[in-house]
């Protein structure tokens, strides 16, 4: 089947209708995302597992407003993101979507706390409020005692948890994680996945995680498989 992928109860946050994203590569057309139908419910922890090149990053970028579909609709809160003005998309990316990537992308010269504060700078002008908020989110990922350390003084798993704190800084509704455990050993990876799962189960966030790692699906509230641009039930 093409993957009419429903949600497990709850209200729809995203609804994707026949969404495709094609890239031209020389003479050939790459169907990175191919006619995907998907509903993501509020507060879900959705894991999408698939091999390299199956279209996971492209799909996540569509959910995060980093790409626009070639055809089809990405409805977010009922609104078609494909027709939203660039300025509004930028504001969604800043305030409503939090991104976590394989590379932690922390600023090496800033401490953990300062890295999180930097993410707050565009939205929160007041320094004391920025600090209080940064402390709060570092505490949520269990890293308060590490807040004065530089990235180089932290383990990979700790750096990724700082990156999660940074993604949480502006209190996004959705966390979009692209191979968040790709650079981690299995124990640190499991800890990072546990933290992301908690954001959904305890924090009420909607979390979408894409990965090639077959061991991650176990903590998901729903697991889908991606193959050749299409989604399938696990
Ligand atoms: P995954 O994240 O599962 O590895 P991607 O979404 O990165 O998959 O890529 C899916 C397919 O789309 C691959 O064949 C990739 O080469 C192609 N692709 C992705 N982005 C681009 C792009 N900007 N230009 C051309 N081809 C792309
Ligand atoms: Mg990818």
C-alpha cells in the first residue's frame, strides 16, 4: 500500500495529502518523497525508519518548512504550508518547530548555557529572562550541572542533549529530529531517544524522529517505515 498512515487517536497536527518532492539530477528525476499521505497527531512520538536515500530528511524538511513540496499539500494546523509566505515560514521555524540534527552544531566557543541562550536571542530581549529560560531547558534534559562547560568538554550524548535543549528554548510545539543518534554510541543514543520520548509523553510535544537505525522504533508511539520515498506501516 502507499501508506495512508493514520494516527493513534488525538487531534491531527499535520495532514499530508499526496505530498511529493522531486529533484532533478542530470537527466533523471529523483522522487525523494513520492505521494505520501500522513497524519501526525498532537503529542505523538512518531519514528520513521528507513535506509539512506529513502527520503527521510526530505520528508522532515517538508514538515519543518525548510522545503516546499513539488506537489500535494502539507497541512499544519489545517493550513497549507506550501502557500505560506516565506516570512511566516521563517517565524514558524523560529517559534513553532525545533530542529535536532545528527551533527550537534553547537558553537564551540560558547558554554552549554550560552549555546542555549544564543537560540533565545532573536525572541527574548531580556538577558535575565534568557538565562532563566536556558537554565530551565537544560534542566529538562538533565544537564544543568554541565551548563558551564564548553562543547569540547562534553560527551557526544551530552552535546546532543544541549542541542535538544537549544531546540526546546523557544518552547516549540514540534520537535523534528534527523538522525539524532547518528554520531553517538548506542548507550548515549538510547539516552537521547529516551529524552525525546519524554518530551512527548511528559512535555506534550509532538516529536518526529527519522533514522536509519532499526533499534530506535521501540520507544515510538508509532513506527513507520520509509522506502523509496514512500511510507509503510511497520
Ligand atoms: P535520507 O535522509 O533517507 O538519506 P534524503 O531525503 O536525504 O534521504 O534523499 C532522498 C533522495 O533525494 C536521495 O536520492 C537524494 O540523493 C535525493 N536528494 C535529496 N536532496 C536533494 C537535493 N537537494 N538535490 C538533489 N537530490 C536530492
Ligand atoms: Mg537523511
